C-alpha cells in the first residue's frame, strides 16, 4: 500500500505543477479496505521543505474555519468527507534562510485518497469485481461484506464452523498461524524452533551498497553503519540472519517457480541440507542468475573449491525436496540536492535464502501473499482491515482454520469508515462516468455528432 506521504512526494518530483502530477497519466489500483501503510511519525518529512515534521507536542492547530485552510486547501469539504479531522490542520514552522515553510498539512491523513494531491486529480474510477484468489462465490460474497464491516449472523455462523483443527500433511507441514501482533509471532516461532533437536544452520545475507556518480564512472562502497541506516533493508521480507534446522516450518518469500506453484507464501518444511561447489551452484543457470550466485558464493567462501550449504525444503504443492538458492533484492535510489538537481544514485542489494520461519506470521506481513495452509487468529484484530486481510489470504476455506468465538469474531470484523466513504464516492463517480459514456454512444449512433464514414 502506497503511503499518502510518498504519494504527495511523487507529485513533487513532477515539479509541483498544477494540476497535480503535471498532466502525467496515472493508473492507480488497489484496495483501501486492506491494511494501510505503517505510520511511522519519525519518518515523516514536510511535503514542501523536506524537513522532518514538527513533533506532536509542539504542533499548533488551526481553528476549524481558519481562512488558511478554507482558501488554500483544494476540495476541503471532500477531504473532510473522507474522514480527515477538520480540527487537526497545522502548518510547518521549519525555517530556511529565515523564511518559514508554512505548508498546510493534517496528521489524520492515512490514505492517498485523503490527500490534497489526490483531490486535484480528475480520476476516472472503475470498480474491479473479478476475484482471482478464491473460486467459491459464496465465500467471495461473505468476504465482500466482512471488509465493509457488514457481518451478518449467517457469516458469523459460517466462521464458527471453520474453527476446527487442520491435519498436518504427510511431510509434516502444519498450518501457519496468523496473528495481529508481531510479539505473538516471534514468541511462537522461537518456542517451536527451540523444541527441535536438530543442528542449527545459520544463513547470513550478503548486503551491498554503492553510491554511483551521474556519469557512472565513479562508484563508492557503503560502510556497514551506512548500510544499516538504509530503510531499504528493514522493509525486505527476508532478514539479514536466518537460522534453520531440520523440521523447521518455513514459508517461501519470493516467486521462484510459477510452473510448480512455488511462489511467495508457499508453505513447506525443512527436510535436509546439501552442500554445493561453485560449479554445481551455477550449473544450468541463466547468465544474470549466474552472476548473482557467483557473487554470493564468493562472499561466503575464500577458495573456489570450497562449498556452501543450501537448505532442502519439501513444499505442500510439490511434496518433493527442493533446494532453495539465494535470491536477489535490489533497489536504485536517486539522491537530489533539489527537486531539479540530481547528485548520484544509491544502489542497494541483499542476497539471501528466501525463507522465513512459518509456525506463525503477522496478518500485516501476509498482505499481498496467497497462503495455502493457515490458521487465522482474528480475535486480536485492533485495526480495520486486519480481519478481512487475514481471512482472505487462503484460496479455499478447506485449508483455513478460523480461531475465536462468535463474539470475538464479530468484534474483530470492524468497519473502516474512511474507506467506506471513499468507495461510496468512487462508486457514484464510476456510475456517473458509465452514464455519460452511454449517452455519448447513443448520440454517436444517432448521428448527432455528425460522424461520417471515410
């Protein structure tokens, strides 16, 4: 999910033109009923001056009818109608060269559609209705109601029937439990891992970072502290250090083989480890993959004839052991002195075994994944969208257990008022557009526009 802070900064890259994004055509898709981006106050910077936002305790809020908001904020009534608090508008008081920034902003903006930038864009809305993850239309209809908080007795009765144990597979794979809180995930994964008596194998990621000049003639490597300061590494699905052992429940964290259905979210269990020489590791690989694997091998060994260890995982989809090789995550970040003056490019990368412990995971981390074997603990949901995201991860309810009693399930399926208001507005706009197009086609077919065949 794109944060509103980043969305507005993307507009600034287009030189802050009017209308927003300077006539660049935008195609935006998503589901605002899912979980919003994690809101980290310390990471926020002013849209106009780029300085960190004023701490909450130091902010001074404008009156509800202050003329600065009524005159300077476009489509103010629509923004307030989307759930933005009308009494939390404030200005940026950071100064540069003795001049105060003065940018108007509101701390209750949580979604892109609540921003001033969004309100200036003349979007043509379309409602996508085809669901690809699930096939059971009855369950699809229930999920549609759950995400809006419209939880009927029929839905609750059905969720209660899903509170039954799921049998492990023949290879020993058990369902992943989805929690709302990370502390519950860390506790369950660590306790289950410690109960295994097999040897622990540690896999350390190969992290690299370079600052590349504009002409690409100069490149400087980043130090360890500089790498650790980059948010890129914290936002990756894989950790720097991964401990595995025989019998560990794991989840695949990257798409490695679509034909075999080994994709992000696939469940498996570690069933062995195998050593690879460099030549065996690169055998049959494409040139670009060879380069990355060769770099990984070089960082892990001192001699060419040495070996590295690779985990073997039996997945639910294949029921056969598969070696899981390291995967590359890479990002190039442009650095700017000003909106028009680029200085250099940061090239950051991590090579790591794409696995994570999977006795449990957070609902937030599972967003975007398709799980094939899960036990969903929605009773602890504290945010609108958590229950819906957790319940909609599996392809089928046959492979999903729902934990919690009737009252806790109803409480967890809370509505998202801001998203609901936006979807009501979007639905009305989409219907208006369909009506206008219908009228236009009718006029064209009747010859009202003077259409001639050439």
